[in-house]
């Protein structure tokens, strides 16, 4: 099957590469010329575990190619995936200009039947808007010769992959959601995705609107679950309970489940914040007051800065001239993505208080540097960040931070003080090594 993917970000590049791995011929289109030049030279432009292996193999097998020209996506390819950005508009609703702009351009170019597959996260009703945008262009082009007007279907195929596990999630999805009422499109989509569900996970066919809402409902539910647990953690601190015990206590209930119950300094990333906001906005538009979502957004924005008052209190209310080591900048481990990362707001807040920062992240330093420049120092490795710092602050739970040499940390810091926004360490270990250790929803370990 010949397929094109328009937009080669975290979703588009993974989609294109994995579809090529299943035997399809895939062309990936992006307007970012540098990105396309890199990919043509065999360079994966994002950090995503295991992507490089499939990427390299499928380029070598000539099943995966790249272009900046939308014409290359439209010519000879029956299925066109749109994996374009849908960032928040000024009012919080999803900005559809990328999706509708490309749809319109497809309408200007197509000469035969196409299935336009919307993989971006888009509000309910977008499939209809895409259909209208394509039709508008076809109406203009084929006003005088309607018999030659090509047919098309628009399918909603929301993506549920997680950055950091994107390849595994695409290759073995829990489910594939396909929103379409067209039997022709359904048949093609079924064929395209059946190689990925051979172990029996379902391809769920539904109408376009339900598919669009399924994506928002999934992300909003997960954001709510993690936010609920963050509030339980805040309560644990005030009531003298231990959030790890409570987490295990509730997670063992199969109705609740163990996942997404780890408290921390809030969710970030390119999806949860914007999707919760966009769903709340969509609800408003149909006069529905989605109260939980408002609370989730409010709690999360406070939770992101949960550590700052604790740090301030420890240092007697004055951070001016204090120096902090920071571990972790990406919004979560195993990605270089820093969109809406809690690290950004924490760094801003610490700098505002007059502190200085030396930070380390295994993959996200270049992106942070591009965003905030030299307002902080960048370390060569985790230990290099520590030298002469008054405390270590942990913002992202990268695996390499989980089992460090604590004696080395103690030696390098001015004082053995750790504020941990991701609950990486065992409280008894911290006590026995002699750290002041403040985490989320757990007892504070005072230095002995
Ligand atoms: N990142 C995730 O984990 C994730 C997961 C599920 C769904 N989604 C959704 O998928 C969509 C894409 O997300 P992403 O994280 O891959 O975005 P991204 O910003 O990483 O990638 C988007 C790409 O589209 C390109 N682009 C922009 N305009 C274009 C145009 N006119 N023609 C061709 N290319 C164009 C950009 O240059 C960029 O490379 C969003 O709607 C997002 O909400 C993201």
C-alpha cells in the first residue's frame, strides 16, 4: 500500500516509520526543510527509543522516504495521514489551521480517490470541517466538469502513543480507534492496521465524532487520575500519611489499577495540558460546564510549583544567591520533549528569586538551550551539575537518576539536601546516608 504522512513530529514520524515496517511504502512530508534534510541524510530528528532501528532499516529497504512537497503526498498515495500540530489557540481551543490548511491544499491537488486520515488530536466535528475544506476546493476545480470530480473519505484515527514508548505503543497498541461511516475507508484502514493487532487487541470502528471524543476523554481521564493522586499526596503531607502506602493500597483494587498513580510535580508535555484545556473549551461551546476539568487544570498549575515553597522555607525564605543543581528537564523521562515541562516553570521561579542553576538532562538540554538560552548553566553529566550547589532538585524521573552514588552527591553538594519532585528515593536510605530529603506526599527526612 502507498501511504503518505503529513507532519513528521513525534506522532507522524513514528506512524510513518512503523507503517513502513509493516510493509507499506511511506512518504513523510514536512514543511520544516532542515528536518527533512536531516531525515534524507538518515538522521532521526527527535529522541524516541528504538525509532532509529526501524527508521534506518526502512530507508535502506526504500519503503520510507521524505519530502517537503505536499504534491508528493497526494500523487499516487491513496491514504494520506495528517499528523499536524493542533496547539492551543489564544482562548484554549485547539488551533485547526494546520489541519484545515493542509486539507484545503489536498483538495486543490487530488485527482483520484483519497482517504484523508486525521491522526492529530482534534475537537469533535473536525472530520466534518476537513470534509468541507476539501469539498470547497473540489467545488471550485470541478464546477464545469463534475463527472471528473474525485471522491474522498475523511477518517478520524486518534493516536494514543506515549512519548518514550511511542514505537512499542504503535507496534502493539491496546486498541486502534477508527472513526468512519464509509465501508470503503473502513476496509482499507482495517487492512492497514491489522498487522499491529495480531495478538487480539481490537480495532474499534465507530463514527467520526465518537472517535474524536475518545481521544480527549482518554487524555482528560488520565490527567484527572494523576491530579487526583497529586492532591492525595498533598493531603498525606498535612495528615502525616505516606503516599506510597496509600498508592499501593488503592492501586491493588482492580477497579482503580496501579498505573498513573505516582504523585509528582504535575503533568506537562504536548498533550495533556492542551487536550484538557481544549475539551473544557469544547464543553463550554455546547453550554456544558465541565467542572472536574477546570479543577484539574487549576490543581496541576499549582502542583508544578509544589517544591518551591518547600525549598524557600528550608532556606529561611530567601533564595537570593543560592545555587541549585537540577536533574531532569524533559516533561517526562525517555524523551527530549520539553513542551509544558514542569522544569521550565520551576527554573523561571528559582531565577526570579535570585538563585542560579546548573542543570543536567540526558536528552533535553539542546531543546532547553534553544528555548531559554544561557540563563542557566548546563552540566556535562549528573555529577557535574552538583558541584558547589546548595541543594539538588529533581524534576524528571530519568532511570539514570534512580540509583546514583549518594556518597559522591554528598561530597559535591555544599550541603546534603535533596528536593525530589518525582519520589525517586527510599526514605530509609536517605535517612541512613544522612540527607535532608523532601519529596512529594511523604515524610520529610531531616539530617541526623
Ligand atoms: N506527541 C504525542 O505524544 C502525541 C500523542 C498522541 C497524539 N498527539 C497529537 O498528534 C498531533 C501531532 O503531534 P506531535 O507531537 O507529533 O507534533 P510535532 O509538533 O512534534 O510535529 C508536527 C510536525 O508537523 C510539521 N508541520 C507543521 N505544519 C505543516 C504543514 N503545513 N505541512 C507539513 N508539515 C507540517 C511540523 O514541522 C512538525 O514537524 C497533535 O495533534 C498532537 O496533539 C501527540
